[in-house]
């Protein structure tokens, strides 16, 4: 091998070394670029997931509020119904009490009449007995 051939080989080796370093730098740059793209994609996905989770949480909160409002409305309706039924029952009880008082008064009058009749009969019987005794 001559000096020229050796110099040519040395020169080719230097060119290959330079080319390999350049390719390595490009590969490194490409890898960093891909890594940056992956990080950005992951961040975007994370932000989208967070937004979706927040939206779902808001939906659940809205549904819970809606259910709470519906339950409160139903409770108010049931309270109103119960109050109305209680008022109706009180009115019925007052009517029954009035009817019972009227019937009781009627029975007192009937009893007083019966008692007067019995007193009259007893008086008549007593008078008759006295007449019979005097005779």
C-alpha cells in the first residue's frame, strides 16, 4: 500500500467519519423531534382527557342537581297532598262530632220524654193505688 493509497483511505475514512457523525446528528435531531411530538401528543391527550372528565363531572353534577330539585318538588307535592288530606280528615271529624252531638241531644230529649212518660204513669199508678186503698 502506497502513501497515496493510504492517504486516500485516510481521506475516505475521514469522510465516512464525518458522514456518520452527520447522520448520527440527524438521527439524534429526528429522535428529539419525535420525542417532542410524542410529548406534545401526550399533553394534548391529557388535556382532552381532563376536559372530558371535567365535562362528565359537570354533567353528573347537573344530573344530581336536577334529581335533587325533582325530589324536592315531589316532597313539596306530597307535603301539600298530606296537608290537604289532613284538613279533609279534620273537617270530616268535625262533621262526625257535630252529628254525634246532634244525635246525643236527640237521645237526651227522647230519654227525657220517656222519663216524663214513666213519671206520669208512675204517678197515675200511684194515684190509682191510693184511690183503691181509700175505697
